C-alpha cells in the first residue's frame, strides 16, 4: 500500500460527474461548427440531431470511425476500476513510482482540486498557459482553448501541486460520465527552485489526480493522446513521460467532417494549406 498521510490533499467532496454528451456549437470563420467529445455511438447520436445549419462536425476521441473519414488517435489510459494498490503497481516505471513516493513523503506538497472554475480561475490558468507555451516555443491557439474551457466549464476541473504558496504544476481535465481526460498541463520552472522538485511534483500530482478520480467513481483516466510516429523531440519526450505511467494504448478516432458545401470546401482548403506547409517543412 502507498501511504500518503504526510501529503496534504485538499479536495471538496461535492465534486460531481457531468453530462452524458460533451458537445458545443460555435461559429468560426463564417462556419457553424458542432464539436463532440468521447461519444460511443456517433451514427445513432447524429440521427437524432438537427444538423441542417451545421457546416462542420469536429470529433474528439470517439470510438466510431464515422463514415470512415476520421483519423486514428492513440492515447494511454488507466483502468480506474482496479484497486488503488494495483493501479500504483501497474505504473510502468519504477523510477516514476519512486519519484511519486518521494514527492508525497519528503517534499511537503499540497495537492489541490479546483472545480466550478470562476472567470478568474480561467484567466489565471490561460495566462500561465500562454507563458508556458512561449517558454516551449509552441504555437498554440490560446483564444480557442479559453473559449473551449468556458464552453465546458461544468465539465472542467483544475488540480495543482503547491509548495509554500508557490505552484509547481497544474493539470486541467475534461470529464464526462466515466472518463477524465488530461487535457493541458503546466510545469512551473521558477528561479531558485530545483527542477527535479518540479518534475517530482508533476508526477505526484498525476497520482493525486488518479486517486481523486477513482474515488469519484470514474472508470477511465485518459492521458490525452500520444504521437506514435512523430519526429518532434518535444512530442517524443511527452510520449516517454506518459509511457512511464502506462503503455495501455487505446485507439480512437478524431477529425473533421464537412456537411454543407461551404463546410466541405473550407476543409478542402484547410487540408491543402496543411499539405503545402508540411511539404515546405520537410524540405528544410
């Protein structure tokens, strides 16, 4: 058994699971978009929807390859129905297990859950995320992420690893009835703070999250995708980090489908621009 009585865990018991279907509608570049997450029976669901004014459907991690037009999406998952001790034993890397133990035992970390996010909570996270992405030289659509968080705020939670009132790591999750999906994370490399402490706290926070969601009777802890055949050093490092927890790879589907003529044309132009951009990159 992993004993963690020395770690100070702050989590409200009122945390509840959300709606059955994660969906939202929005306009982008003159298009009406329908966005769907984690759905198991897309064909049946869409038969019951009025799609007459929808130009494009955006699918995230659905189990059905709708019209055989979606892309394979690989992710890593923990089965939260297992006993907590068994889940910990199943953490693949011995070093990761030791780092978690040390973080809990020695580092004096507070693990904090934030639910029912206020506008201030969202603004602070987006501010830090923007800083973090710039530090990593990543081109990220911060505005889109902020709007997505606000749209699904009832199904969003944040967790933090904090030491002496200084945040070392933050995780943002999107959840439905049975799955919690690690969506975004920030590691804070503060001046004067040992980077190894930040790394341990990030791992310790994942373990806090896993235990928390298991207690709330969720069935799946989803690490939010991995790039299987990427040449990017950053994506390889992310894959290596996540695989230090588990190699239980699950394949789902993701992608965009145009419904209207306008939507189909817009996606064709988008895909053409993407091919041209990728071709330029490969020739460098």
